[in-house]
C-alpha cells in the first residue's frame, strides 16, 4: 500500500481502496453508517448541489443532509427525496461545491466559517478553498490546477496575479514538480491536499502521498468534481462514524481522499464503457458498481 514520504511513484489501486471502504453489517443502522452534511450549490450553480448530494448518496452512506439556497432546494429534493434539509447530526461535512469564492455573499461566507468551527472532518471544494486555513477540524481540499492558487495565496505561497505567479509554470513542468507543489501545500495549510487531474495527487501534512490514475479523459466535463466532493464526504463520514472527533487525525484523511478519487475514476471508466461521452450524473450512477468492484 502507498504511504511513504520519499520520492517514488506510489499509485493508489483497487486493493488500497478496498482497505478503506466500509461495507455495512447486520448490526448497522442509518446513523452508524455515517451522516454527512453538505453546504453546496448556489442560484448561479444549482446543479452542483444536486450532483454533490447524488455523489454522497451513491458512495455508501447512511444519512445525507443538505444546506443551501431555497431556490436550489426543490432540485435537490426532486432528485434525492431521501435527503434531509438543514444541519444536524454529522460525522463529516462537504463545503464549497457550486459556490463562487470571488462573488459569494457575506452570508454565505458566514455559513462556511460557521461550519469550519466544527471539529468534525470536512471536505473543502471550489468556493470555500480560500478559507481552508480557518477550518478547526481535520480537512481535505480538492482543487484543480486553477483553484490551487486559492489555497496557496492566503498562506503567502503565491500572489493574486496570474501574470507573475509562477505556480502554473511549476505545475506544467512535470509530475515530480506537481508532487512537490502538492506536498508543500499540504504542509503549509495543515490539511490533506487532493489536486485533481489525469494524475490525481494526494498528500498529507506529515509527508504521506500517493497518485490516483484510475479514470478516463472523459472525466474532464462539468460537474464531475461536485460528484467527487460528495462521494468523498460520504466515504469520510462512513469511515469515522461514531468516533470522537478528537481521535480523528488529519493523516487518516489521506487514504480516504485517495479512495474517493479511485472510486470516482472507476465509476467514470465503467460509465464510458467502449468509449462513449459521459456526463457527471453518469459517473455518479456508476459509483455503486465501482464500490462493488473494489470490495469484491
């Protein structure tokens, strides 16, 4: 299993994912299987709420709660009527998918930072990435290349000017440099960093890292990141369900993030089949099949 801190190409595989994924037993109930709360979507990007909730439900979870705009709620409830609106009992949270960090309202910012005050582990995506360092509990950030600067700039690792910030040059210079960027970001922010891409790189503050190559170029389509965030929140919640938050170490979140990326990539591979185009919902709908493939 990957897990070293030296320079070597550690790839996360199905057997690694199987060691993380939790299959329910006869003694389980909906709460023991994990409860995840999602603050996702906005009037500008309502589909992100639907896709993140869909991803959470299909990745193996007992309870999904959703918090968001009243305009978006009917879409979420129509697609997934088993979803509970509003906060409540939670083992993990997902924040930021479908929210624009540059235009979010003060009220949205307040809601995000309020959730960050919880000691529960959290998945931080898209429009909440610039606030990641405020999270009180262990966390995972899930940027793509263009979003990584939103994590780094508040830490003093970049400048808010695309013409002079060397980050993209570093990311374009090859796999080894990409790994170094992700690892240094994880140390600086104090959380797990998952950099999405053809090679999805995951690193923890303690030096552990891995790469996930399960997937297909067809994943480069709108909404797939929202599905990933929801699925990651579900796997996180189901893994830590019932444990006191003070017992959850940020280093544990690295393998969980990598497992979510593997499951997401496998679902996309299964959806593509012989090579047909796919949508984000296609990926979400194949998550149970990817889960079964891993634990078989």
